């Protein structure tokens, strides 16, 4: 079986949008972090712990958004949660 997602470190996965459902089916994911610029709050997968932090390629002054995303992922990791970033 080919996996269309990757494990960054134990419990933190990364994938493109088409693979989110596969990750959710195969792993015990407790948080879905959507980093896509085009992501809408009510769009995509219906996961109870979905966090949308839209990062836009080439846009200046996104350091606060990037920091928020990193802090959320680190916090979830320290709580022992499985996280997927896409």
C-alpha cells in the first residue's frame, strides 16, 4: 500500500489536501492543521479539531501566523496528540 503522506516526526504528519482523508483513516489524528492560503473556515474535511492558519506564498509579515502554527503543532505534540499538517 502506497502512503501519500509523510511522517515528519512521531505523531506529526504532512500531506497535500487529497491525502487528508487517507491520513485520517490510517492514523489516530487528533488535530488537522490546514495551512493553505485558499482554505476557508467551513471548507474541506469535517474534523472536530481543525485549525486553519492560512499562509500565503510570498506575502510579507506572516511571521505571527507562522509562529501560531508552530506553537499549535508543538503544543499538540507535547500533549501526545497526532497532528496532520496540510
